[in-house]
């Protein structure tokens, strides 16, 4: 069984995934709970960009990769990318 | 590959480096050359032309390149060393479109083989991909992968991966294939790239700044430079170290002969702003970071043959330059280009100064500081008498180091004369 990531890691991971376009930005007028399946999919896409095995789990390697030096543009040019382009 | 869906409508794009890295060992010419080669990597595959604009030109280039720190007016602040390295804006009509920003707090390198620092060419190729309209890619060989992968080879030999070529050619088509399609005018040659420098390590262990015992300490244009062997640290006027890791002497001081391993004294000449570095019986004159002329003998400053200089400083009170050797010093008149008569004299004139100091410098506030070992002695502005509480440990005040412990095995402050 895969070890469950710590709550703090999940929080940091969600922030990171949102920042780089893997998750939609939170709506300012509503509290949001991440759907586990969507979070898992987002992690898998992130792992693909990072060249990691696509497990969908915030394992230590994935967390460490999130701290690696990188470009500050989002990886998924969805909403975040459009916002940047408008600016 | 991913496309941003924005594209330049013209085939010739202009660019300019607006600001250069402040603390990098890379010269401005090297930075410009790396940018040229990074753009050329994209141009070769697409037929796009890139034209560097003169820094004096009033027109705004399509791609404006900046090295910036923290918040830099574009809503995407940098985060210091590590983390985010750079970003670029996609093509478009807005003035910021195409602009490319590098985090100035990274240690930017070129040709480093020891894994230290971040290869500027690799990051520049990546960012210019964005500036041309490419998003990030997950392809293993792509330069557009979002995470920094390390150096990509020599700039003149670098070619994009198939994934990057295909992404670019989706936006701009392929480069001309026949000689009839080639432009008839060659673009201006870029500034030449210097040879890749040898790695910092493993042959040279990095010294610990907290150990003190510097070879030379100098106030150069408001920043304090601490020299030790082939390394130096820089302390900004704000009191912050440019980096806790020392910079290599020869990477910064362009033209300093390789055989010079130690700088024994240094100062910024008051009359013309030139920087003089002393080692053995010779000294070298620099304008900014560039060497002017050959090594000069100390005899040119009127010192007897065979002398060397342990410390040198320019005293703002009288504009004279003080050259210290051991426990003696000469007072040099820059205007007359000779030492004042009656010298050398005994350094004990400076009441409370340490015997044979490592170096002496004058701070931005006009106070004179003598350094020896891990201690400093402060002489208030215009005074030749040390403050009564001297010496004090250098570490906490100057180098972001703890004060030396009271451990009996630790070195004791040298006795003042």
C-alpha cells in the first residue's frame, strides 16, 4: 500500500499544481474541496512533464521535484496561461 | 509540444539586453553572445531572423531581456536562488509580449562543468521558445520541459530536438531549403564567446568566509570585497552578501593573469575610479572589471625595489593613498604621482591599530577599518585613534557569521600596538 502523503504535503502540492496550471485556480467566492480523482489526474500530468512514473501519488520524489528549479510559466496552458497572455 | 496560440506576424524580430546580471561572473559581452546563440537556435529551424538593437536606440525591441530580482513590475516576482529561474511572455501586440526575464539572484554560468550554477544558455533557449509562442513540453528531449535539466552543450553547436522543431514549425513554417531562398545579407556577427572556463571544483576547495584571515579587503564603489586566495566575497552597501558562496577571482577580474593566485591588497583610486589589485611586487589597474595594460611594478608608486604591499587605502580626509607593508607605511600623493617625503613611517601612528594588518579600508561613512584575523578595528571618520571597544569580531558585523566562541582553543585577538 502506498503511504498517504502528509496533509501539509497535499496542501503544498495543491498550491504548486494550481500555480503551474494543472488544477484550476480556486473560485474566490466559494470554498473548494479537491476531487481526489482530479487531483490524482493533475499529479499524473505533472509527473509526465517531470519525466517521473505516472502514479498520481504525491510521493517523496514528486514532492522533491516540485522544489526543483524551473521556468515560472505554467505547464498547462489552460486558464492560468490565458490569464498570463491577457496581461 | 504545446502551442500558446499566439504568434509573431513578422519574420524579423528585434531584441536587446536591457539589464545584465549584477553579480554573475559572465561579462556583458558573454551574456549578449549567449542570447544571440539561443535565438539563433530557433531561427535556424524556422527562418526567423533576430536583430540585436543598439542600446542607444530609442525604439523598443520585440524581445526585451532583463535580469531582475524579486518583484520586478510584471506581477510575476522571482524568488531568489533556486525555485523559479526565468519567464517570458508569449507573442502579441502588448509591449511586454516577447519580453524575457531572468532571476538575477541565480548563479548564472556558461560552460561550467561541475554542476554549479545554472547554465544561462540552456535557460535562454527555453525562454525564447516561450517568447516565440511555445508552451511547455513533456517530451524527454525537449528544451521546453519546464524543469531545468542542466547545460545543453556549446552554444555554437546546439540544435533543437525534433519535438521543439516541430512545435516551432507549426507556428512559423520551416527555414528556407534552397540557396535561392536564403537572405542576401548576412546578419551582424555576434560578440565572440569566451572559451568555457574550467570548473570551480574539484581542485579548489571553497574557503569558509567565517575563518577570516583575508588576503585583502577593499571598498570598491560602495561594496566591500573580501579576497581570499583565488576567491572573493562581495558585501553590498545594504550589508547583505551578494552570495554566501565566493566568486572566482579570474572569472570576475577579466585579464588578471592566471598565475596570480592571491590579491594582497586592493583599492579604488580616488582620482579616476580605477581599481588597483596588488600581488607580490606588482599591481594591475582595472577599469570596472577589465584589465588595463600589463602588470606594473610597485616601483611605479615610488616604493623601493623588493617591497610588496599588504594593505592599501585612500583616506578621504586628505585624498592621499596609504600603502602599508608590515609595520610601515608610505603616503602616496596621487596628484604628484610620488610618495610624500619622510616615508615610510611606523604604523603605530594609527593609535590602537593591529600589528601588520591584513588590510585597511574606508567605509561608505568615512570610518577607517583595520582588519586582522577575524577582528576589525574602527577608526572614526578623520581620526587616527581606534575606538576604545576595538577590536570586534568581523563575522557578525560584516559576513553573516557567528561571533568567534570563547573557546580557549579559538584564536585570540591579536594585541594592538
